[in-house]
C-alpha cells in the first residue's frame, strides 16, 4: 500500500474534510434559522427511517425541514466517512499520531451524533451549545488527519534532513507555540460564539455583556496571534508563511463579518457612534443577507480553527522535540507527512 | 508513551475544558419562567410571602411562558398565544411555534420586561411592556394601542433603533406576535396592580390579597383588559389634509407654529430642529428609576436601601436621558407617513416628554406642522450660513 501511487488515505481524509465543511455550514444554518426542532423525533425523521424519508418532502418541503434533515443526512455521511478514514489509516499503517486521531474522529462523530439526538429529544439548549462546540473540534481532527497524511508532507519534509537534527531555533519554537496558542484561541472563540448563538433568553444583560466582552477580547487575541505568526514566519520560504498570511487575511475578513453580524442583528451600535450614523431604515429580521452574514461568521470561525491546526502541524506541531533534539530521525516512514 | 501521544492527551484535555466552558454555569436548561417585577416589589416593600402570592395568582391567571393561558375577560386568543409562546419548534408543514422566543425575547426578555440579554447594548433600550405603555399608535396619548398599531410596528420595525422589521414573517405570525405582546403587557399591568394593591389592604387582610374572583378578575384583570379592548374604538379622528393645500404656504405656517409659543416645538427640538433643545429629560421607563435612586440616596433605612440597590443592579438598566428627535434626519420612528406624524403631534408620545397638541393646536394647524417637519431634512437654512440642505451630520 505504501508504494501505491495514489495516496488514498490523504484523499479520503480530504473528502472527509470537505463533507464536514458542508455539514458545518448546514449546522450553522440550522442555528441561524432556529430549525433544530423542525423534526421532533430522532433518529427517525417524522417516523420514517432517516435514510428513507421521502426525498420530495425533504427537498420540496419547508426550509427548516430541509436544513435539519439535510444536517442529519450529512452527519450520517460524515460518520461513515470517518469509519472509512479509520479503516484506511489502519490498513496503510500510519504512524501512531494519525491512528490516534482517526480513532478520535470516530469517537467524536459518534458523540456528536448522540448529542444532536439528545438536543432534539430533550429540546435542550445546553446540549445544543455542547453540540456546537464538538462540531469544530471534529473538523479540526479531520483537518489534522488530512494534513498528516499528505505524502510529500508540508513543513519539516521540505527542509534538509540536517534541519531535523539541529536544535530548534527560537523563531521555530515561537512559531510552533504561537500556532498551538492560535488553535486554542480559535477554538475558545468558537465556544464563546456558541454561547452567543444559542442565547438563552433567560440570561440577564450582565451575563451577555460578559460574553460579548469575552468574544471581543478573544478576537483581539486571535488577531494578535495571527499577526505574530505572520511576522515570525514572514522571513521563511515555508508553507507556514503562506498559511500565516492566508490566516491573517481570513481573520481580517472575520472581524469585518463579526461587526456586520452585529449590525444585521441589532443595527449600528448607536450608543457608541454619532447620532447621524443611525440607519434610516429599520433592519430586516430574517433577511437572506442577515442569515448569510451571521452564518458566514460561524463558518469562517471554523475555517480559522482548521487553518490554525494546519499551521500548527506545518510549524512542527505533533513533532517529538526529544527525538529532534536527540538527533534521532522520526520512526514512522510510510505515507505520513514526515516520510 | 511517546510525546506525540501525550500531546494528543493534552488536546483531549483541552476538549474537556472547552466542553466545561460550553456548559459553564448550566445544567440542563431550566424551563423558561417569568421574572417577577422586583423593582416594584421592593418599592412596595413586599415580603417574600407577598411576592410569592402575586406569582401564584399570576400563574393561575396567565400560565407560564411555555404554556400561556388567559381568562375570557382578557379577550385574547389563546391559539395565537400558543403560536407565539414556548420554545422554538416547527412541524412538517413548516408552521413555527415559539415565535416570541425566536424573534423578540433576546431583547425584550421572556417576561417582556425589556431586560433580555442584549438590552444593555441597545440605545434606545428595548421596550418594557409591563407598564402597558406604547409610544407609536393611532389612539389618544393615554389609550392603549390598537392591535393594528402593534402589527404595523412589527411589520415596519422602528427606523433608527434596533427594532427590526418583521415584514418577512407571514401575516399569521406577525398577528400572533402582536397578540403575545398584548398578553405580556396585560400580565405586567396586572402584576403592577396586584403589587400596589397591598398598599390598600387593611388589618383584617393580614397582609394577604383577597383571592376572590371579584377582586382578582373584577377589580384587577378586567380593569386592565377593558382598556385594551377600548383601544379598538379609540382611534384619533384625523381630518383629511386639504387636497388643494398650498404646500409652500402650509410649510411657512407650520414653521411659524413650530417656533411660536402655542406649539413651542422649538423648546425641545431646538432652534435648528437638530434636537438640541432641552435634552436632560427621561422617559417614563427611566424616570422612576432615577427618582427612586434619588430617594434611596436620601433614606435612613440603610438595610432597605442596600436591598433596593441590589435589585436595581440586577433588574434595571442604567437610566438614560431621552434626547428630543433630530428632525433633520428624516428618520421617523413611529412611521414616515404624514398620518403618523399627525398622530405624534396630536397625541404626543406616550411615555416620552413629547406633549400632545390636542386642544392647543387646531387640526388643520397640525397638518401645517406636519408639512413643515417633513420639509426639514431638505430645508435650506440661510440664517445658519448654509446654502444646502442642513442635514444632521453638519453638527459633527
């Protein structure tokens, strides 16, 4: 298998990433349109086996039903793909880290499915919040698998073999640590965002103020980390530099979308701006533009997390520093990124 | 175990921390409940038992946010209320329930107290329905709005504020939301009436409200409900604007009235109509808080003052003054139709310092003021040295 010209592991992992991205878009839309309870039962859909629910009713029915049932079907596809990825990873004898991630993906997708079911059966917003936090985590794991299974892997593989034997340079350490911090910050931002998106109308304004403050500070931290990484990786000709700049551009867009999400939801923050800046028209609830902006903000947040994971990996994340410092060459040499 | 494995273990720990953050402070989501009007309860110095009695009576009369119920005396349609109430869910034909929680509760709060999660960020604050006071309507100042008034506001939104237009919802949905707003207002007004009724108890009542139908329905709920029912017949009679009106002359006359002693619009809206006249007043939602804070500062009962301060911190927003409207923006919160401006001038704005011109200004003169106000965003004001429309942004 290792001599095969087609890197099936990587291809299947990429397919998993792509389908998961579509699944996350559906999930974000389900929250935007509050369509989670469009189907009251689970795992069945209005009494039908989920996979046998009439196609015409799904595609031609109400928008909420289309979103929720589509989300379920895509979830099932992602579950099957996760099993396929795990099987291929095992069969091709990937290194332990990749095998662990494949197992994690299967476990996460099962947990995520159960959380989705519990959210519907118990109609519980707390479970919805946890469900919204597990989704991006699964996406991050899928992206890590896809990155680590690249045959001509990124990052270290592009460097001379001697580079592996040299002690890590301070800048390289900063890049790895900074990227790891970015992964954490991007994920925490998604967790905070999930609290805001699944807002419990019973909480008081003070709690909401704290949540917004936390989310804004988180955005500043993410932007600062991305700026730092762009600077640290700027002088190199590595894959990390390209990912850093790409992430910087996406984060700028994300901040813009975050501000736009506020405006389409509640208008301009009139307490902070001159009175003449007030919108002359009332904002439109449930408009396509509003839904696209708010959903786009969530999806872009997940892409930032995915990009941060890639950046971390190409910057030396999951590399064993003891191995590098001791001068030993990493053990697994099959199809992995470090082959 | 290799370092790689230990890193994956650390990642798993990070996931657990993330999950902990996600559910921080929460168990399973508790069922939605109405929040008591603690500001009024504290003002009236109610005991916990008295607060509990009010809550019990209100639940018997109005049900819960998930399952509202009403007595026939309210004249409310339970089917519409059930469409608007409860958690958000939809059925196989796309009929959505829980409309209020989907569209309104994050600002107006589950109770309709204007204390939803987002409230502190919005300017003006979201409306607190509980006093039953509404600004933009086609009825006299002290009257309730008609059902159509509420539907119109929901449909058009309120430009210049965070209140969106729900024009993309179906008529049935907007109708249900308007009904639910009335329900929350009636519930809030009944709660206020009950809390204030303790003040009138005599010794024989032993600090408890009489739980008789005569008192609860006849003397309390029916009084509130009848005012809402009366709104349908309380529309302001509006004379047609003369079809052959000379608009330039009408605007000139309106300007004269605007600056004159009779209408005296200039007092608040300012000599430039930029809303820069008197600007230190409060509306009827903020004023009681300001006054109560002053009272608390002067009271000698420090224990009660301390309790009241705590209540204000959790159950009231920081009071804000209400600036007079800048009439050169061309943004009319209550509607841009000439008829809407006529209503505002004729009846004033309930809950706001804007007074009623009814009885002071003749109806045809109100039309002149309407025409002048509508011309303001486009007026060339040579006196101010401006040879182009003096829009509001010239101030900045």
